[in-house]
C-alpha cells in the first residue's frame, strides 16, 4: 500500500507517519509513505526520520494543483493533515487559513478525483462544533465555529463531504479533541507551558483558566485515524472521542508539578477573543462501529511528554515563546 500524508512533517502527521514506518498498524507493515509538506513554521523535517527506505519526502504546497496531479498517481490513499491550525494566528491572519484549509482541501480533493486515488481521509477538529455548555457533540451536531481557524476547518469538512455526495469520492472525515505528545509545536498549550517552565519562565494562562478541553495522546489519535482510513465508511464523519476533560488551569497545575515549578509562575492574561468555553465529543459511533478506545492514560502520557521535552532541548530551544 502506498499512502500520501499531506502535512506529514507536522505534529500529528509526523507521528502517524512514524507509526506506519515502524510497523505499528497490522497489515500495513510494508506500507510506503509519501510526505507532502510546505515546511512552514509548524512543519519540521526533523520530526521525521532523516532517511527510510519506505519514506519519500516532497517539499510542496497542497494548493499547487499541477504538482498534485503529478504526485498522486500510484497512491492508494491520502491522509490529509495539512492545515493552518492555531486559533491565535487565525485571528491575526485569517486569509492564510482560508487559503490552506479551504482552498487547499478543495485542490487536493479535485486532484485525487482526477488521478483516481481510491481513498481519502480528511483530518479535522472538534472546534468546528463551537462550544457546548453540557453534554457532548455527536457527528450530527450543527457546525457553529467560533474562530477563523474553526470556520475554515468546518468549510473544509463540508468541501470534503461534497466530493463524496457529488462525485462519489471515497472520503471520510475525522474530528478529534486536543492532542498532546512529543514533537508538538511550542505555540500550543502543553508544549508552550512545558518549555517555558523548563526555561524558568512564567506561563500565560488565558482568563481564569476555566475553559474545558478534552485531551488525547497523539498516538491514540493516530490509531483512530488508521481505523477510519481502513475500516471507516465512505462519506461518514467520525468523532474521535474519549479524551480526558480538564480545565486549562488543571492542565497547568499538572505541568507545574511535573516541571518542579511554583504556582507563582502562572500569569493570568486577557482572555482570547471568542474563546470557546467547553468542548466535549461523543465518540460512540467510532467505538461501536470500529471498536476504538483510547489506550494512553492522561497522567502517564503527560508525564512522558514533559520528559520528552526535558530530554530533547535541542528540538525546541529556539522556539518563540514570547507569548
């Protein structure tokens, strides 16, 4: 099997690619992997093996239609990770998010259709649902995105499903909660706070820190993606639920302990514009259809993640932590 991973040098994409190359998914131990990545600020070639006999790296843009038409033939599946993904950046530069997330997805899907790629998985986010006061979102929940990032991901989800409805393209959509783990760019909460604390610096916590997110280890997310890619139904959306719900303050408190830092290192800052209060995914569909359950307990995964950043300072030492 030959798989193309767009955005495969980013955090989640690179973890998925590494798992494939390490033979982590039964039946795909010999899979050949092509990574397509533009290597913008969040894409890092060092996230991937320097060389591997089953890995091909292509430096390119998902908005480049001629390049995609040349690259895609011969691939059995595409896993579409490539996206602008940071909410704060989307508030300042929304045009880049529209270009990559919406136009890039449409360009990729059109190229897949024209070149006969038989299977596509579009990787999305729980943020497309907006905020929920109580209960949890099913896949049928109306989309109500709050930020330009979430809006462009919602748009790309709809474009993906339109290619299934209109053209019969075999595409599924996944929506996952907040991920954490090694190789995550230091703009995100857990790596940002971890690296700042390891440097002896304060950490900026939005508002009171009461916003609730569900946390899932990136390895669990990638296992779910492989299940959806190989066993998921065409045209379907799958929530990847079952993460650990915590307030941002609770996550911060755990990081303070793991980094040996005092509570006075927390600096409460003005809240983000349009900050969603609570996210919660209902993962029943994926559990019942494909048997998925998260395997990495949050406390264990968080401790191992902090240890990875502590043991790999060269990877993140130059990160911009000016927030």
